[in-house]
C-alpha cells in the first residue's frame, strides 16, 4: 500500500504558507510505516519542534488503474474518509530553503492518521463535502471539497499518469487553511459532514 499526497490544493492554504500557486498538482509520498496504528496516539518526533496538523479528505483506491481518464476516475474508489498529514514544519522549511525533497518532514513514522472509511454513496456530490478538524473540542480547520483546485477525480487521473494505482492505495487530497502546531495531550478529532471518523491523542 502506498500513500500519495497532494500539496497546495486549496488557495487559502497556499496563501497562509506564502507558497506559489502551482500550475499542476504537487505530489509527494508517504510509506506505509507513516500510518498511525488504530488505538495508538500520535507521538511527536524528537527531531522537530513544530509539528502541524493538516486535515484532508482521503480516498481509498479499489481497483488497479493506470492512465485513468477523468470521466472514469469515479470507478476506482467507493469509500472516502478524513485524515491528518502531520508535518514537521520547521524541518520542511529548512528543506524547502535548500530545494530538497520533503520526505523527512512529511513521511516520518506516524505522520499519517487515516480515519474510518465510509461509502461515497451517502454524499450527494463529492465536489461539495464539508470536513473539519477539532482540537481539544474547538474547530481548528474547516474545509469543503468545492474549494479544491483539483477535484478528487482529476487528482486520480493525474496521479495515475505517473504511478499505477493499486487496490488499497490511499490518496490524501490536500489541506485547507488553518494548519497549526500540535502539543502533548492535544485531542484531535476528524469529521466528515458531521460524522466523527477519527479521534487521536498527541503524546
């Protein structure tokens, strides 16, 4: 199983980090060792002093595909969820300044939380889905898929030009604005249209 992540897919998030708006999706990867195991906490890594939460819509691929056309992309998944792309922001800033890859900041052990998956059929349109992250009971991030620069089906089609998508692969579709540091004992909860799909503690 591979985790394919999309960066800079929401205009306001691009602005808050003062990044350049991309002309095509920004792709990076996480290994399967990045996934936080069920019922386990997120443990802050020793090599960073500033780890940020980034809540995202998550898609699970259900069939093998390569060079998928956008009009057929909806056939390659039937479940979605929300997840967190934990980011060691201080490390990422150092890497970006040197023009180096982000993996140390984005793909470390435990850097991916994946919520429970639900059928996409329960949503009227995946291009208008609300999701949010609560931190200690307060809304920390809110997003709606209508604000994506590239929608889910467009992302699947784009990614499949470069990587063969296999059953069980995960796509993180980008985070909205509101990213912020997490601290020990924080409780993070992910919601999709009001339904809680994960709850995790920071250690």
